[in-house]
């Protein structure tokens, strides 16, 4: 009930405002979050301190300040995504190399699209089914407020995207039969279980990553495509595709995930303020028996997919 009230009384009416008005709200929100509330400022500062130990205090503070400006824009653009038109998305979200994806579609080949929470991911969730020939299918994390999450997913699906979760995505794939699909996965969230995760250095810290992309790629033999979202200017983005793996079943254990982490880290280093630093990415402690966990994880993968 609370979620629906929030949606109908506040969020959706706000989304109907022009972006130029919403950006005025974003400017105020930045002041509020950065100077008044200090929203998760300790988390942001700590994450940036650990990720960029080589930078001086002034440079780190510059990233923190720019992050809150960007984060405020992402919030209002996320609200706008509830009602933004197809034509507006077409103007504001350009594809640099769509021919790379179209080639897979011509071969009736389904794919995985993966990236991180950099720049405006909400617009892409809504726009993907229109922008690409593949049927768009996205695996999402359910919101704590379920009624609000249901309304948001309805709006995400209005241009044809199918939103599912880690429990039901197999059913959705089966429903598609021979229809080529592009499965969207944002793989930079903190994993639920450190013992089922893939551990690797990331931003100068040993980090646990979800292993779902690699598991799904091997299960269905799907090419994995990474995409970078470049921010051209306020409210305008360009998306660029890069092949991670065309032949996942011939890749070594962890190879796809390592390449994903490499591309993600490169994107963050190129534009540090445009990643979500207020997320508690490193809240999981490193297990004392990490080497045992890593060896067992590799053994289970190879037994399942490589007969080793």
C-alpha cells in the first residue's frame, strides 16, 4: 500500500515533468544529499579512499563532490524513466555500434549483455527492446518494497522488456522458444553468498563478484557482450558494445568474469564519478578460508561444465 501511494502520489506525477524542471530538482537534491544530509557520505569516502589510494585529498574530494552531482541526476532520470517516451529515449540514448549485436540476431543467436551501474542504466532497461532486434530479457534484484517494485517493473516493461529475477529467468527463457533474446545482467552488486562468488582484485581491493553471468553463458552457450555507457552531456548517453566471449564453453574457469571485471574497472577509472559509490560494495568480509573456497568453486564449475 505504501509503495503504491509513493508511486501514484509522488514518483509518477514527478516523472511527467520536463527534464529541464527535474534537473532543477536535481541541483537542489545534490545540495541536500551532499551538504545537509550527507547521504552515505562515509561509505562514499571510504570506497573512494580504498579505490584510489594514490590520489591526494583534493583529488579524492573532487570525485566525491562530482559523484553526488551525478547521483542526483541519476535519481531524477530514474524517476523520468517511469514515463519517458520512446522518441525521447531514441534521441537521448544512442548506440555507437549496433551492427555488432545485429550480426548475432541475423544468425538467430541469443546473447548476454552485461555491464555495471554506470551512468543511466534505467533508461537502457526500458529502451533495450526497442533499440535492439533481440527480445529484451532482464534479471533484476527485487525491491524491499514489493508493491513499488511491481509498479516500477511494469513501467520498465512497457516497450517490450521482460523483467525477471534469478529464480524465474529459466522459465522466461523457455517461453521464448526459438526467439533470439538478449539477457541483461548488471553484475557489479555485492553478492549474496561469498562462498558462491568469484574473488578477484578490483579497484585495488580483493572483491567478491556474482558468478551468474559465467554460469548462464556456459549453461546456454551464449556469447557475452559487455557494454560501456558514455555520458555525452547531461541527459544524453552513448552505448558501445564489446565482445567478452563468443565461445564461453571453450573459456577457462573465471575467464569471462575476469574480462568483465577488467572492462568495468576501466570504465570506472575513465570516469570515476559515474559509478555508484554509495552502494556498500565491499560490505562482505574476506573469509579466512578463501583459498579453500576458491578451489572448491573452481572444482564445482569444472565438474559441471568441463567434465574435469
